[in-house]
């Protein structure tokens, strides 16, 4: 079992991280231990996942490597992201039994969200199972 996934973020980006990960994705911010809080960054939890954003001075976004998170609200999440101006790119059917899309956080880090296929067609125009 994985405890957490760490993504990098640029210095001073904590507020935009909170707006995205809490405000759009619906995760909960988890307080960092005091010794680590001085380094900056944020920790988030929800949907059986924990994501840590760590400050990296020479930040470059992860455009290929990414966490893939299961979400039961895939269509609603894709809609919230698109309305907030974040790209939503629906995946193909290469992962049997799953629907998925990719997006980017405000720092350009790639994120993937997945949900098991159901018998009903998606409401948002994503690929049906």
C-alpha cells in the first residue's frame, strides 16, 4: 500500500495549490508536521489517497509521470475542471473496464482520474464503455 504521492510545486504556490486541490478536486488539506511546514508546500487527502506538494526551487512540472486517482464522480469532476479552465483530455479504452481522463494542476503537473465503467453512457461526452 502506498502512503502518499509527492508532486513538486514552485515556491510560493501554496494558495493556488489549495484552490485547486481543495476547491476543485474536493480534497482536504492535512496539516504538515511543524518541522516540515517550514519547507513550504501542502498536503492533501481524500478518496483513499494522500498527495503531498513539495516546493522545488528549480521547479519543472511532471508532464509524463503522474498519479492516477480513482474517483466515483468522474463526470462531475471533469465538468468542474473544465469550467475552472483546466484541460480535460479523455483517454482511450486501452485500460479495460475503466473510463479515464487527464488534466493538469495549476503548476502543470499531469494528473489522471479513473472510474470503473458502468452500463450507462457518460453525461459529459467522454467515451462510453
